[in-house]
């Protein structure tokens, strides 16, 4: 109620405070994004800090704060939306022809580095953190995928860029595919945690073979069909190029929804659709316009999701992983990911500095938060393990956002020869 219409002098309540905090966060985001190519830190790290300050303000005012442990479905749906948008955009960015010689670097990252990462993290979770086998496998699967939302600072440029450095290409392609390919391992962990019997054949046939093949095929076919329709509509002036970005968002939702209806992996489909959309026509302007529009949505999603995670952070929560959980963070980011990557890519004869670049920027982020929400929502973990799992993931994602954000510009400039991502 407005102050003038109330009896006596009365301060505003919860709603004006929430509007104030939301406006301040949006203002900070616009300032950060305006100078994003000149900053010594990532926009996501600023969002995380602002989210933490909002959390402090809300708790100081004794206002309710979102708790993913009790409402995992909310976190799952929000992160899901952010990831699929980023996956389609990642597919749009890649111009390299589909061939083994051109894609062997991301193939090694997906077929060797990701499974080894899952195994080593699961071993740490089981032997050091004391998690059950199912929870340990879930921890490995949740932390294995690199992030397409937060990795855009080290990804290739928009469609039509002539320069596509191998390290940036590898990270973009990896981030586009491993979010979907982590799904079978997440389901493996859920089956193990649920202690069901006779699940292996169903898991391998449905969650590995069917879901992967149908997901990729659906995305590739749908991406080409949607691109053909868009080109036709633009040719008959039924579609203005000013709305190309919204067409990309609509295409992403169509592809993801259709694939999920078929029981396959919509994440893989979204990335495959972006690739197919880009390759199905000769109009660079169309792909560039679609990318520019969907990139704006990406930025908004990044702001909203990182802010949301920041508002959930508490001192008590950060203590939940314990010493062993916090030790996993540097172990994963400084040892497991870099050394596994450097070793696995050695036969490809990439320079050591490029292998180290790819190994260092194994950014953990929104994709991991999505998977941990899926794990929490499944209800197969006891409260103690669910709490440990969630806060260990938050710790890893938070540290990754900060350290990779700070190092992105100087390391990229040194290794790739660029100070900023094109576009």
C-alpha cells in the first residue's frame, strides 16, 4: 500500500525491497556487460558477488530465501532453460566441417577426459568423502561436464568468423556435447543409489544407446527443417530479420520439447540443431542475426541463474562439504582436469600450451547445477548425502566462476593471441 494511503507513516514491505535489489542487480549487470571485454574479471563473478550481497540483505531482513534442497524442481527448470539456449548458441558458433580430423580434439575430451574425470571424482567421493557408491558416481557425473553458459569468454566467435583457434574450438564443441553426454552417468548414479535390480540392460539400451542416437538425430533433422522454413519465410517477406534472435529461441524450445517427448536427450538435440541450422543455408547474415539475438538471452539467463545461486549461499552451507569436499575443488580444477587433458591430447601433437589452455578452462557452472537439481529431485539420496552433494557442487562452481573468470582474458591473450572474444 502506498505511504500516502496508509494510516500514519509506514515504510514499505518486502515487495519494494525485492524490486530495489532486482533493479540494483540489473543495473550492475548492464555496467559489467558494457565493459566486459576490458575487465580483469568475468561478469558471472560479479553476479555471484551481487547474489551473495542480496542473500545477506534478505536474511538480515528476515525474508524467505529460495532453498534448492527443498525445491530442486525450481532450480532444475531454470537451469535447464539456460543450458539449452547456450547449447543451441554454441552450435551456431561452430563453422568447422564435420570430420574426424577436424573434430578429433573434442572427441578425445568427450571419450577419454570426461569418463576419467567421472571415475576419479567418484573415487574421491567414495574413498575420501565417505559417500555411498551411488552418491559418489553422481558427484562425478554432476561435476564432469564443462559449461556452455559460462564458457563463452573462451569460446569461438559468432558465425562467419574466419579464425577458429583449435583451443577455443575444442572448448566450445566440448561444452556443447558433454552436457548431454553426462546424462547416462547421472542416471547410472541414480540407479546405483536407488539400489534397484535388473537395471543395467534398461540403462544401457534406453539411457545410453536410444537417448543419445535419437537426441542427435532429432536435433540435426529439426535444425535443418527449421532453417529451411526460416529462409523460405524471409524470402516471401513473412519474417523480418530483426526477429532472427527470437526465431533461434523458438527453434531451441521446439527442438528440446520434441526430443524430450521422444524420451531422448534434449541437450544433445539443442546443440545438434544449432550445428544443423548453421550448415543448412548459405546466409551468414541469418546465422549471425540468430546468434546475436540468442546471445542476449544467454546473458540474461546467466545473470538470473548466477544471481539465484548467489542468493542461496550461506556460511553454514559452505561448511557442509567439509574439508574433503573443499579439497576436491582444487583437486578437480588444478589436477584432474588439466593433467588428464594434457595427457589425453598428447597423441594429437597439439602444443603443450594449447593442451594446458584446454585443460585449465574446464569451467564448471550452470550445467552442473542442473544435474545436481535432477539428482536432488530424484529423491534417492538421504538428506545428509544430498546436502553434501549440493554444497560441494556449489563450492566447485563458485570457485570456477571466480578463478576462470579472472584468468580468461590474460591467458587467452597469451595462448590464442586474442584479448577478447569476437562479436
